[in-house]
């Protein structure tokens, strides 16, 4: 759990949150979330530290499936949807880019502080995992509620779900079943995304934007 | 550490400050030229320029005062002083003492104060604008630098750069080290006026930041400015190199340090070739990001 490569991956995930919130081009945003997905996919392999000898088959499968779905399939779907839409960037978020970066920074700082208290004391290195998970969930939430474009909102949901996945890394040894559930949730997200993209955005919102009813 | 060892280290340090520092901008220029498909200036171009400038006459505007002459001199001296505090090479720095990290940050600030004062002293509108921008960026970069050093200090339990930089390593605190290194990389680019923040090649007064402040210096004073800038690049690159490298114990450490310094310069050249400069209004956000990175590193260390 305290492997140095593992903690670097957690830091990369944390930094990608900021990139997602700071990015205004939708294509860059999707690329970032795809990279985050691939990084998450590597995590189950490293969760033991550096032991590669007795790697359970389940972890390898979880890794591959996660990297494939989060890093390739969903981003490709989003990019494909983007090609059909006339929009290329998030123009008027409800909260501007800089204020939302400040909010994300506050959230991350709080996550780091609370991570120390919330982490189970028995697992060394768990504090950073909890901090990253909380920071990622909060960043995804921020992205989800402050942006107007449907694509950005989906990315926000993905980031939020990535945070849940990071949290699952704590339980990977105790309850591997939880990891499988996480993957299943991913699949649900994939289908959800597909459903929204193919059926709703283009038909109901020709501009690809959430509109106020008034 | 024996006396001969110490003497050897001081000699190598003096040689590094004199000859490797001007080499770093040469490496950057060479990498940029190679990527653009040009042959580029020789690696020792800055050494030659310095020798040439030293022989030249100096032109001084009649409206300037002593502040203008003091600018390059004080900047160079403070940077040299900083170079004696940061450990460059194995063993502690020549002037290492407990608490020197604060002095290090403020030596850089003092040098900047005199550079900008000299720019303001000329009375040129463009130079004043460059000075204002430079100070804006520096104020933000200083936060990142201080937080990063404090994180390393909290980890090592020491307030001397010579102790804390080698103790802060990847094995015991990976995440803070990564965050602080990334923040220092941004500080390095800002302090040495490199691409995402400033463009050393631009020739429009309106877009220059560091270059415009030194427009009025000529001859030996310009030489001091150029050498001071190269020295600052070396000092900050050494700061990052000591974070990335394992503790250097013997004089063989120079063999690891020098390639790392040149490699960092090559990386800057690569970065300058593949990225464009940030819009001026976006630079503060970039620097605040650096401050946040080292702030998170600090939080991870102290909580």
C-alpha cells in the first residue's frame, strides 16, 4: 500500500483533477479523464507494494478491464459524441474557471487534512489514498454541478466515480468483491453515457447544453 | 570529510559556478536549434559573449542614478551568495547554517529588487512595465518556493538546505517529493524567465518581461546580467537535482550531478520547443498552481 510508485499514481490522479477543472477545451478534458482512467487501471497491480510474484489473477483482470473501459471505451464514446456536436469548449460555467480551481484547492486541502483522521490506522499509506479519493470525488462533484455542457457533466460524473474507485483500493485486499462491484458500476456508467449521448443530447438539446426551463 | 576532500569540493564548485553555469543556456539553445532543424550556436556561445562584453565600453543614460549601476552588480552578488548556500555537489554547501533556507529565498528576492529598481531607474515606460510583471510573477513564485522548502524542512527536521535537500527522498515521502519537485520546476521556469512564463527570444518590448528590464544595460553590465541569469538557472536546477538524486556521499557525486543539471537544461529546451507561451493573464494561475502543489506537499508532510 505504501509503494512509492503507487503514491506517485495517486498524486497524478490528484493533479489530473485540477487539469480537468482548469481545462476549457472539451477535447483536452476528455483526454485528461482518459489518462486518469488508465492510471486508475494500473493501481490494482501495485496495491501490494512491489510484489509481482504472487499477483492474484483477479487483480490483473480488474486492472485490464478498468483501464480499457475508463481509459479507452468511455473517452472514445465521448470524443465521438463531441465530433457530432457543434461545441468545442465550455464557454460560460456557472462558476468561473479560477474560482472553481480555488474551490478544488480548498477541497483537496481539506481532503488531505481529513484523510489523516479518516484512514484506518492499520493500513500504512492509507491516508494518501483516502485524501486522493475524497479530493477526486469532490472535484468530480464540482465539475458536475458548475458546468453547463452535457459532455462536461458526464466527465464530472466519471471523475466522481474515479474517486469512488480510488477509495475501493483500500478494500482491495479485504473484500475483492467490492472491486468487482466497482467495475460493474463502471459498466453502468458506460451504458449511461452511451444512452445520454446517443438518444438525448442530439435530439432534445441540439446545442448540447443544459438549458434553464425559464 | 577530510581537508583535501573539502578543498577538492570547493575547487570543483568554483569551476562549476564559473564554467557550467554559462553552459546551461548554451544547452537550452542547442536543443531548441536541433528540434527546429537548425545547427544553432555553439555550446560555449555564452562564454564567448561574456568575454566579448567584458572588453566593451559601457553606455549609460544621463537620467540614471547609482541604482542603475548597482542593479546588475547586486543581482550577481546575491545570486553568487545563494549559490554558496544551496548544496551544489556532494557534502554541505560552503556557507551552510541552520535556517539558511529563509536567507536563500530572500537573497533571490533582494537580487530581484535591484534588477527591477534598475529597470525603473531608467524611466522607460517599457522597462517599468517589465518590472511590474516580473514582480507580480515573483511574488507568486516565492510562495511556491517557500512552501516547498518548508515541506522538505518538515520532513527532514532541519532548516538548513544542505541537510534537508538530501534527506527529502523518494523512499520515505514519495507524494510530497513529487508535488514539491513539480512546483520547483515551475519556479525554475519563472525565475529564469523561460517559456510558459516569459520568452527569452521575443523582441517586442510589449511582450518581454525579463529581457525588457535589462535593455538599457550594455557592455560589462550586460555581461553581469547574463552571467547572473545563468547562475540563477544553475542554482535552481541544482535545487531540483538534489531533490531527485539520492544523497551524494563522495566526490563521485559530481559525475551524477553534472549530467542531471545538463539534462534539466535539455528538458527546458525541449519544453520551450513544444509549448507556446501562456497568455499573460494566465501566468498567475500557473504560478498559483505551483504554490498549491507545494502547499499540498507541505500539508501531506505536516498532517
